[in-house]
C-alpha cells in the first residue's frame, strides 16, 4: 500500500460476510436454501441510514472495490480511482457498500460453495443467476444493514445493468442511479462473443461438464481463451493499436507460432493469469446473466414502459470508443428515460480506452460523476433527497 | 446446378493441377522441393495472352471461385456473383484463373501433402507462408500458362493483400489491380483476433502440436472456436442484429447452457461445419500470412515508398460496415497511392453486411467493379492496356 495514496484512500479494509437462512427463489425457477454474501464497506453510515451508496460489480469483479486488504498489496480495489475521500464517491460523506454477487467466486455463495443437499460443492448444479436475482439479494443485504433507501446505486458494465434493474424492482429503495458503460440489453454480437467464450470453456476436456473440481483439474485452456476474447472487446481498436501497434516481441520475425507481436504476448499473459484465479462455472454464469438481461422484454419490448414506475434520478455515462457497449446503447436507455419522463443526465465521455475506460481515471468522467454525487450529498444535507 | 443460372454461369468446371519441380525459396528462409498448384480457369485465353485475370482467395477460400463441379452441386464457387458471362469479371472477354494458395487444404501443396524428406504428410513442419510467397508461386503458374502480363489481378480480404503485393513484386506483370475489403497491414486488434483463433486450435488436446493426422484425430473443438470468432468479425453488428436480434431458439427461456438465442445456434452450426472440412494447420498458416503482411515495413513504414515502382492502375473498394478491415484501412492505401502519384479509383460501398459484403451481390459494388473491368476490356480492344 503506497504511502502517497493514503490521504485519498479508504485505507485498509476487511471483507465481511452476511448469512441469509431463508429460502431464496430465483428467476430460473430454482431456489437456494439460504446463502452468504461477502461485502466491504467504506465510510460511515449516518444516524438516519440515508447516506448509503451501493456499488455493483461487473463480469469478473468482486466486493473489493476500494482500499487495500494488506499493507503489502500492490494494487487497491478495482474502482479505487472513484471511491475514497475527495473522490467522486466521497467516503467522507457516503457509506459505501460493495458486494460480491451471488454465484461469484470471491466468497459469496456460488458454484464453489457446498450444496447442502449433496455435501459437496455445487459446481455446475449451481442455478443460473439473473440481474433480478442479484438485485433481490442485494436488497436483503440492505435490510440486514438497516438501509431502507439508498442515496445512490452505481456501477459500470454488468454493474450498470444491476443499477438499471434496481429502480424497476424497488422504485422506493433508491434516490439516484448511475449507470455507466452499460446497455439495456445485449446485442446479437454481444451474445455471440459470450457464446464463443462459453464454448471455449465448455469444450475444454478438463471442464468435465463443470465437475472439474471433483476431477482435480481446472479448465484453464478454456478460461484463458474466454479471457483473451473478452480483453479484445474491453479495449478499443485505437488503444490496442496505440499500446502495441505491430511491435514485435523480439528484434526480428521468427516465422513460427511462438509469440511474434507484443499484442499476442499481452493477451496470452492476461489469459494465463485469469485462468487460475477465476472459477469457470462462475464465468459461465456471469455471461448468462448478461445475455438474459432485458428489462423491456416483460413490457412488450418497450423500455420506457419498463421504466415507468421508477422514482429515482438517473445519470447515464458512456465512452466514445467503447464498442462492447457503444454510446448508442446508452442513448437507447436515455431516450427511453426521456420518453418515460424521468429525470436523467447523460454524458458521452471522450476517451481512447474503449469499454475499460469506466475503470480508468478521466477528468471529464470524474467531473460529471463527481458533480452528480455532490448534488446527492447536497440534497442529503438539505433533507431533499 | 440450377438451370436458371446457366446463362450467367461459367457452367461446369474441372480443377487442373500444375506441378513445379524447382526448389522454391520462401520468405521464412526455408524452401519447398517443388510443389503443386490446383487451379480453375473460366473463359478463353486470347491469342496474345493479354486477357488473363487472376483471382486471389481469402483465408478459408480456394480455387473454386465460379461455376459448378457437378450437376447436382447446390452452390456455385465462392465468387460466382462476380465471375461469369455478363458479370463484372466477364468471362466472355476475360480468361480467369483462380488458384488454391500454397499451404492450402484444397489440393495445392500444403500441410496435408507428403513431405518428400519423410514420406509422410508435412503437418506442422510445412513452412510458414507469406503473401510474397504466394505471389511468387502464382507468377510461376502464369509462366506455365504463357501469361507474361495480367490484364488484371483481383481479390478481396487476404486476396486483396495478394493483389497489393503483385505490382510491388512484379510491376511489369499486371495492368490493373482491384483490391477489395483489404488493408495494407493488420492492426493490433486484427492480430489479437487471429491469435485467439490460433490459441484455440493449438490448445486443443487433439491438436498434438499439429500431428493430429498421425494420431488419427482432428482438433475440431479448436477449429470450431476459431471459426466462431472469425464469423463474428465477418458480420457487422447491424447485420447480426438484423438477422438474429435476441430471437430465442425455442418459445421461452430455458435458463441453461443449451442454445438459448438463435445467434448461438448459428455460430455453433458454422463452427461445427467448418471444423471437419478445413485443415487446422492450414488455418494457422493462413492467419500468420495475414499477420505478417506489411509491404511498408521494408520501406521505413512508408507505404507510398513501397508502392513507388508500381506501374498498374488501382481500384480500391471498401464496405461501410466492415469492421474487420474498416474503410479507414482502405483509405490508408488510397492515400499512399495518391502520395505515390499512382492512378487509383476508390469507392466505399454502402452495405449493411460487414466484411462479408465483398462476397455478396450489391448494385453499387457491381457497378463500380464492372465499370473498372469494362474499361480494361476496352483498353484491351484498343491496344492501350
């Protein structure tokens, strides 16, 4: 933990676990006989429990969004640039909750947890999760923490989809929603990329229909390929070109199948690292949650109708070179919100970094997001939230 | 062979084989002790051998570009829409040659051929091919057929790269070059997609370092994934959306890992079909040829300089929704040709079909390409070619 970051860091944090022993019914028709959620909090809940902010994570994210777990951690949480004292989600003012989603592989109940019916890990028997299920589980955690209504719920990518689902499921339970680098539903191309990733994992002979743990192996090849494909879609063509271009790994061409270009080396490294630290069944489940998300589908494909009961204010942020969830996809959402006569601010941030931009420092993004959050704090102080 | 197409079809065609027994030196430093090329011809070579047109194929293409091999063929050759009587490459006027590239898996010498040094198939020992090597081998075929100078050389995608290399290697040997849906070099993102495809094949346990034939197996899983990834890049996001949208395979969601959306079904089908009809070593080799192509690299990255000795006229065609080789990439080439003071016509064809558009019927494309070819025929008749 570098000393220099301390003043703007939430510092050392310790994950907590909440256990729920009630039967939890899922959109897929199955149910979980209780579950655990691992989460972190930053800042302090005020006396009226009105300053809570929920942070929702993306495909490969988790509850560790800010600060450090250990003094010798080299990297802080995944959204540390945006959470901390003086940062857009200012922990001097807000009580921030960041939770590992159900079905995850970072401590919350998921495929690696024990299935009480069998006494062994759930593996592929773990039910398919949807964004609606996550929102319901997050609401149970809010109940547990005494939070009736969030000052704001925020998140990027798949996290942004959870933010969008919240005011549809629980209109009364949040005052503000910040939906960043997201989309109201996946396109055919988005689903296609997910499907190739899934096929890569599922066709790995060491996947064993999801029972790899029982076979003492890991479907590393498949997970590596899935991550490599994902990485291409997270970066813009421009940023990949600027970072790697056609630079060679060595001084001259080797005319073989070893790494020739730097971009190949980068992708292999990213894929290898991911293949041992992430659970394949969780990865599959997360991609399915992405595919299924489509709040308009229950409203005759009319997104404005799906949003008609919402009561919160919205901030929508997209990034100019994001081609995974392009600015057009955010505009679909903004247009539906306008049609539904809901209060919405929208900004398309100029950034060369593609979809990944939502995780990276950027003056315009920080300014827009920061202003949105400062207004919430001002409303909170004036009792108008 | 449908009767209705006969008047505009080249009809039944029979592939031919040319055998070359000279040592063939390759860019990678290795050499082939002779080789065979399989090719087809359409139309008739005139007395002065001045009406020959060479067609170059793309990644998964072959020599069968037009007409039918059998009366009961359901589909004609891959570029039948553009080759035939009255079509842009009018076989009433031109003698068309279409050749399966060296290293291919459709009859020309490649990884499945016998390595005379070992008496068994080359497999992964088959040397890496480059676009320059292909052009040299095609020139040997032209010599064999008595063609000193082509009226035109034409091709799309990787085929277009061969067309671009031709006037650089052999300025005197062609009068016209039509470079369609191509790029003067791959971007980092292009290389990244190729690398994921290669890793998919190479990490398939049935790949056996390329010796799958000797093991009596095929790396079908890897080849399927490679093709699925390829297909996503061949279609535009729009055309994929228009074709499949979020349509479900069955009436309702099944919340599992079977096919849920139509686009998944399509990709799996395409991948499966390809995995048994294409050779994995050839696929790897073709993607490497794409990666390595960069004619400017030997000229201080100055493409205009690389083109300075060319003597032909150029037609460059791009497609509005092609994101594999976007219109910007064609414009790089056009700008370099303009800078080098070379005669070039350029058109960006409005099409919703992405990269695949170069294979599909399109009025504007047919008109532009047809006009270019008619002018060549007119020059031929007037003796000004």
